[in-house]
């Protein structure tokens, strides 16, 4: 659901910046001895609010801000891991995802954040619809667009944390956007796009996990590869169908 809004508002790279900033929280969690996914959650929320605040002030380019947060989060993660006494932990599950490394605490956090994101989207659905249609128009009719923008960034941060343990920080951007982008080629209706996106995301995750089990490969990589391949297949089929339709229309006009 968040992916649909992210694509419509053209916030794909901002989502990537928030996702990579979470790596600093993972490193801090290992250094301080608390759950790394909780550190990722804190860093992601802080990055979302920071990016949103600086972006709204308009004092510098949003691309610059995203790039700086992106780099800072990764650098802090590397620094915190380097400061750890003893042998550094295996971070591949946080970078690339691993379904086998999900703990019970991770699962509870994922369920909680998923419920919060879903509840906020459903409750404020009409506000989101107006916000996506025309932000200026939404502001005129009384929708608090500034609040929605900050809320959206926080929801993106929550979504990133939910997906980190499944596909990892490096690949999380693809799983946010691929199902939503594929759903966008099936319908232009916002509600249907969200529903289709959820269904496609579920299919990609379950199928990707099955493929990773059968081929003994990383679950995150198999899920993302399947998602992206399906998007390109839909894109090619749609392009072919559009060209065929245009040729038929052109042929019919020429016949007349």
C-alpha cells in the first residue's frame, strides 16, 4: 500500500535514503547490546523526520539531503560495527535478508508495524486520495498536507523496518516499488492498485521463499529477482498490447 503512494508522489529515492540510513541503527544496536531491528526503526524514523523537515524548509535540494542521509547511515553502521569488541557479527541478514534469522521479537515488531501502517492508510484513505490527486487542492479543501507528508515519511520508515528482515536493506527498495508498479499497470483505481499491490507482494514473497528453499539461495535475492522479472514481463506484455491496439485503430481509420 505504501509503495503505491511512494510511486505516485515520486518518493522512490527518498525511500531508499531512509532504508539505507537504517543500517546505522543496526550497527548501534549491536554496539549497545539491544535488538538491532529496534535501532533500525529509531534511525529510520529520525531520518524520515529529518528529510521531511529540511525538504519542507526548501533550503537545499532534496536529492542532496537524501544522498547525505543515505551515506551517513551506512557510514555510522560501519563505524559502530568497527567499535564493537571481539569479532564483528554477520550482517548479511540485515543487508540482504534472511527468513531463517527472524527472531520472535522481530516477528512481533513486524506484525505491530504492519497493523499500524494498514490502519493509518485505511483510516485516512480519502485524505491520501486528495493528497495524491493534487496537493494544493487538498490543502484548499482543508486536508493537512504538511501532516500527511510527515506521516507518509514515517510510514515509509516503518515499512522499511518491516521489510528489512525479509529482503534486507540493500534490496528493500525493490520490494516497496515492484509490486506497486506492477499493480499500476493493471488498474488506475487507487483502491484496486493497493489491493493488487498487496496480493502481488504476497505472491512474490511466498514464491520467492519457495524458490530460495528449492535452489538453496538467499531468500531476499530470490524474492526481489522474481518481483522485478514479473514487472518487466507485465511491462513487455502491456507495451505489446498497446502497440497492437494502436495498429488496429490506425488500420480501422485507414479503412474508413
